[in-house]
C-alpha cells in the first residue's frame, strides 16, 4: 500500500482522482445510493463501496477528496464500538472504500435524533421553528429558543426515505406509520436503538471535546428477522459535530458553532442560492478540501488515531481487494 501523511497536499492529490462511481457486476445486483454503490450477491452478502460523492439538500453535489475512505473508516470504528447496544450488518472491511455486510431489508424510515435547535435544510428543526412552528414531529417546543440552542432533551424526529431527486419528509411516529405502513413494533424497536446509540455517541464525543449535535440512523431486517443498524453510523456525513470548547462563546455571540461535518458545503451552496432545486453550483476546490479537512479532524479527534489514506488508484485497488475482474 502507498500511504502519505495527511496534509493539504494529500487532499490536492486526491482531488485529481476521485472515486465517483464503480461498475462491478460480478458482485451482484447493483443499486446506486446517494453516496454508496451497493452490490447484492446471491449469497446474502452485500458489498458496499463508499464513494467520494457528497450529498446535500437531498442532491448529489459533487465529490470530496478521500471522503469515501474516511467515511468507511469512521463507520467501521463506530459499528465495532456500538454493537453492545445494537447489532449491525457488518461482516468485514476488505478495502479502505468498501465493506461487506449481511443483506437486509431496509425499514422505510430514517431515525433522526436531535440534541440542538439547528439546521439549514427544509427538514431541519430550526427552519420550522424560525417559521413559527412550535411542534416538530409531534414534539412540543418552548417559545423563546435561539438558533443552535440545546434542546430540553434529545428528540427523535423520524423522516421518510425519499427516492432519488425527492425530499425526505419529517413526521411524527403516527404519521410515519400511516405514510409507510410499517409495523409499529419494528418502528419502536428501531427508535429505542436510535435513542440509545445517540446517547452513547454523545458520551464518547463529549470525552473527546466534541458535541454530537444530531444524526441519522438507518435500520434493516435480517433474513432471520432481527433489526440491525445498516448503512453508516455517526459519520460526518450522517451527523453534525461541533467543537465543544468554543460552543458557548460562539452561541452567546450569535455565531455559528465550529463544525466538523459537511455543513460548510451546505452553507456555501445556500449562499449561492441553492437549497435542493435547480442546477447545482460548482463547489470550488478550496471549499471541497476544507470540508475534507474538517472530516479528518473529526475522525481523528473521535478515534484518537491517525488516519492514513491509501493514495493508490481506487478502482484497481478495489478490484484486487474485492476479487473482481478488470
């Protein structure tokens, strides 16, 4: 393997060869997600390739250098450390950009847990609150709260899982059950797991000087009927992270917290007038590298480990590690 110390130069090198998509039909039936390329094999094993694609406002908006490797790394780290709370689908991690998992039937809901009144998208709790709403996903909210303020308690705010090009819809438990027709027991089992996983994630992050602000969990049902965590967990793609030591000062000053996720990309797109509709603005290389650097800082802060990427061309390396032809 060819490794390089993590520096801006490494990200600049990676910019030239992003892993935007894959084509490995030998691995099984293909499904392209927002970020992941999924291959369902006849043996009940799903191979998931985590690309460098970035999704914002429910749209694919380009790529970030080394993002796929970083997401796969931190997801595997969290999956291993949370399996005492909730079982997950992971079998192995054969490549920096890939994992193999048990094939599951996804539940038709995203379990979003929020600890703070924040966000920029149409499904965010802050956007609704700012518009005058005082109930969100069935939860009453007090008057007089400010943006980025800590909520009185962690809230489960589930949403539907939108098809490509559509937008997710945040809703209460009863509304989700009505919209999806899912089994109430399955919903409640996944909801309990989500709240426990989030509390554990907050505890781990607090010990590392970070605030786990909100996150998204996806769950699936195995062939033997167990509900397990799928997709990813506590990554900077599915979660919002803030730096704890500067949060209070910046909050009192009315400033945005220092974030360790793709929020800077969302903010850039919003400043260009893009919030999910119309053509996607081109994201400058500097914004893309800065986002990757923030991902890296979060990952190394959480794990306490130095992340070392592979700078080998991704597709040949994946073919070798996954055992597929050229």
